């Protein structure tokens, strides 16, 4: 049950004042409040620190309460939640896995009404409190199993959203969608009896081909990265859809959004050209690496791959490319015995692509530390020779 004493002014001030202090040491001192335990204070301090980095709108709003850390781990960031909300719109949507409520809150801004479902009653109570604080009056909180509700109440939703829990009953991680909770593939009929459109969030490590084998009517797959780290896969399912799904990749950087899209069959079967490294070298962002759209990327950006399995691209003229762009300053054959003479600096940024040694092994051999303005790519060329490409960032 929600402890309303957490909202007392002196408690809120204590949480704010101590959120940057050593938490284990703070816990040892115990709670200075009769109605609030030190464990409850620790949960709020941890939540506030997560919110500062992950969801600013909640962080800036006074009176927000946070659940235990475990409930925050799978929670979307504000940037990815807003992106989901940009993909859907209509009169009514159901969030079957409401959780802390970040996705529900931002999705609700694209709909007249949102039904929030959550089987954890304490979590649902916390979310209901926060929605009230955030003036999200169009959200109805239902502390119950969303799938059971759909089975017993025929409702015509414009969209249904779900973010299945990726842990089993013992807390171990699961990877197949049918092993997640709720089991979306096993209840796809129930979902489509209540809507024509489904938005599904899955783990970033889910194999896209495996997801396509488990799901039906997939029209779009969105690979979403933040700061070049893939955070989630989004699947849009449209009832009766039978065409090739579009794969869209996004990488949210501080100063730009790198976007790219393609379909496996339309481009991945076409011939692309290969080349020795030219003037510029391109490294795809993590979202594209996850998508597997390597052929499409070369064809659409008018670049050439330096090897079938290296996934590095090159061109003589500078291209607009969704990833890191470098100017090549030198290329050397990889001979460990001669490498040291090429280095004037003790720092360099090392990347390996289709190369037998690890970054750690290379650093040990060369005795160089991470950093500096030199970028080194250890890779394989068209002749299957191991090479070292010296670059500077464009």
C-alpha cells in the first residue's frame, strides 16, 4: 500500500537533500521519521536519481513517487516513450503492462483515453498517484490482468500496447516472446479480437528473425538506439497485414537523430559493390548493426563495403551516413612485429571489425590507452588480408 507519509514536506526535503550522498552509509543511520522506514526512503532516493537521467519530466515534477529499482529496470526512457507516442494515435488505447507508467503517460498524449493495466497493485497505486500529479486525467488505472480483461470485455481499442516482462517466475531472464509475461504470441487472437493495431516493445537482444517467426501481421519493426546503444525493438502489428515489413532504425544522439529504413527482401538480394578503402570510412550505428540492413545501407548511401563481413563502408566523396564518419589518413598491413613504429602517440581509439584479436589484446600489444584524436580500425580487406586503417573523425 502506498505510504502517503512519503509526501510530507519534511520527508520530501530529506530525500532531495540526501540523494547524492552515500546510500549504504545513509541506510545504516536509519530513518529520522516515525512513519517512513529507511528502506522506503532509499527506494525514493534511488528512483529520483534514475529519473534525473532517464525521465526528466517526472524528475522535475514535485510529488512523484518511485517504485523499487527492479520495477524501473525495464521502464522506457522518456526519449523512447515519446518516440512510441509519435507512432500511434486515436481515441482509445490499452497499455496491458502499465508498470511505472512512463509509456502510458506519454502514449496518453496521443489519445483521448488510455486504459492502464497492471497486476501489481502497489505499482498501479503508485502510477495512479503520479498520473494525478501530472494532470493525466484521461488515464484510467485498472489494477488487474489486462489479458483477462480483454477476454471478458469486448472493447474496440484503436491500439493495444504491451511491454512483456522478460523474467520468469524465479527472476531469470527469458528471450523468446512466448516465455515472456504476458505471452503475446499465444494470445494474439485475443488481442486482435479487441483491436486492429498492436504496438509491442521487446528486448533489444531479441533476434529480429526469431521475432518474425513468433509474431503475425508485422508491418513495421523499429530499432531504437540512444547514444549508439540499442535500447528497444518496437513491433507494429496490423491485423491482416501480409507484405514485407519495413525495418526502421533510429539513433538518438545529443545533436541529431540518425534515421534509416529498408526491407530485407527488396535490397538484401541486390548486388552491391565492394572496394578497397578510399578517402572516407563509415561505421554504421548500433541500430543499423542490429537491423542487418547492410546491403540496403550501401545501396541507399551510395557507399561500398570493404569486405562482405566487415560491415565498414567507404567512398571517395563525403556521403551523408547514419553512423560515425572518418577520413582515412593511412592504411597499413597488419604485422604485429612492425606495428609499434607507426605510433607517435600513446593514445588511440581502437575498433575491430571482422578481426581475430580483441581490443584488449591489441592495446596490450601496442601499449596504447583509450582516447586521443586518432582512430584505428583493425579489419579485413577484400583480399582477406588483415589491415590497420588510421583515421580522424570528420
